[in-house]
């Protein structure tokens, strides 16, 4: 079974993701791409990476959104079209499964691919793209999966961009006596096997991606991309606390009452706009030899 993700949660986190991702790495990726790049977005969800990275690419571009959840891909198409039209960029449908966003500096072509990434890279059209990208995906996958992906990218000399990988450093403020218990349970949940051929990487994702691509001669750039959730963002803070508590509960049964208390206290703090959260993330950009900072026509 694949892990399922709620579209409303992905929408809620989108502005925080956008504020957190590192623009320098995005610009470096854009420079390394050809004139009209074809970009493969793994675990694309509702398309939040396209809506952010597309502006850095800033020219005609073609995206293939890959996800196991056909409903999320449909929602991605609707959201991309709505947001484009909201800023005055017409969206047209040249085919039933193709969306064209007529951006001022060149059209963005968007297609979807429903595929199970547990079977990747064999089921991906790597020979037809110029880069493989993803956001909030690689902490779900296993080390073996990253190794296979790195080998496949290297065979096609493709850049690999992975944004928002958790680093395991989280801080809920103000402090609470059960913080360490919740953090330990949450970290254990992040290593749970998510079906990608071994334990999920969790906070080991940045190191594993860097090692796999550096071993194949890639230059790996890394930048922090922490979520900074201010007290006024009560819904996001409450959702994070809820998610942490639920995950911790699965692994810390003897501490269940303390975790439940933590959850109630955090929910009350969020309602009163007294809860802020910092969640450590890192962005990575792996560029094949000779691609750093170039643009090929
Ligand atoms: C944390 S969400 C991130 C979504 C999106 N990239 C974003 O940041 O909004 C992970 C995404 O990976 C997808 N996913 C999880 N396991 C998958 C699998 N085995 N095959 C394909 N997609 C998968 C989920 O459906 C979900 O959209």
C-alpha cells in the first residue's frame, strides 16, 4: 500500500513550503537546464513544486507530475489552472490530459502520470526528461531506492533536485515536558517502512542523497529550508502538533497519556496563538559532471 496524503494538508503547507525552499538552489537548477526543459516531478501531489519552481525556470517548460494518487493529480491540474487564471495567465486544454499555462515568458505544459514510485525508476520516462525533481518525498523512500534513482539519473546525466527533506531538528515553542517523548516517537515513525524497499530514510535523507550522487561524480549542493511557523499561523501549527502526536502515539504506547496531554496543550496554545514551530529541512541539488551553472540550448 502507498502512503496516502490529504490534499487539504498539502494546500495548507504550500505557502510554508514556498517560503522555506532555497531560491539559490532553484536558480542553479534553472541555469543547468536546456532552453525548454522537461521536468519530471516525483510525488507531485497537488503540484506545489511546479507552482514555485516554474517561476525560477522562467521560460517555456514542460512538466510531468507523477503520483500514485490520481485524485491528487486531478486536483493539481485544477489548482494550477485556477492560480494561473487568478494572475491573468490563460490556461487551455489542448488535450484531455494536457494543460497549457500561457505564462508571459513561455508556456508551461503540464501532464500527469499515475505511477507507483515503489517501482521506480523502471516505470519512469527518464529518457524523455531533462531533470528529476521532488519535494517532501525523499524522507519516505529507502536508501536502496535512492541508490537506484541515482544510478538511473547518472545513466541519463540528469540533475536531481530534492527539496524539503526533514533533518530531524524540530522545536515547538514554548517548551513542554513531553517534547522529547513526542520527538522520539515521531522520529521512530519517520523511519517506518513506507513500502519503498526498506526503512524510510527520515532524517537520513539528505546524507543518503548526497552520498549516492557524489559516488557517481555529481556535484551536490545543499541548503537549509526550515519551516518557520509563526504563532499567528494557528492552523498550520495545530496541524503539525496533531501530526506529530499521532505519529508518536503509534510508537510510544507506554507514554500514550503524556502524548495525549501534549496534544491537548499544543492545540490550546495554537488556538490562543501562542504556539510557534520550527521544523528542520534541507534542499539538495545534484548536478551531473559538466552541468553546474551552464545552460544548454
Ligand atoms: C508529502 S507528500 C508531498 C506532495 C507534494 N510534493 C507537495 O510537496 O505538496 C508525498 C507525495 O508522494 C506521493 N506518494 C507517496 N507514496 C507514493 C508512491 N509509492 N508512488 C507514487 N506517489 C507516492 C503521495 O501521494 C504524495 O502526493
